[in-house]
C-alpha cells in the first residue's frame, strides 16, 4: 500500500509489470512531483489516480493504455505539469 509514503516526491516504477493491487494508495501521494510508469502494464482504471496530484510536474507513462479522454482530464487536473511522455 503506497499510502504510507505520503511525503514521497518521486516515484519510478519502470517495467514493473504492475497489477491493480500494487498501486493501491497511489492517489494519496499528493506531494508527488515526478511519476514514471513506463511500460508497467498499468490498467486504464489506475491511470485515473493521477487526477489527484496537484503538484505533479513530470509524468512519464509510455506504453501505458490511456484513452484520449483520460489524457485530457489529466492535463486539466495537473496544472503544474511541465513534462509529459505518452509515447
């Protein structure tokens, strides 16, 4: 459960082959500035947890399944975002 790391600023889970249970508590990491989930098999429903980050500046989610609508909401919700990789 990631919620116990509430002050975490950077989280990198590259090629982690994540399951839904492994991202439990991600939305509670409200101080996150950098999140990398490159090729981590994140489910589309888990991407919605990114909407809770108000300080996120760097988001890297290539090879993750994300809809155009989810991407639009992420961009509208994360106003501090300076870097986005969805390749």
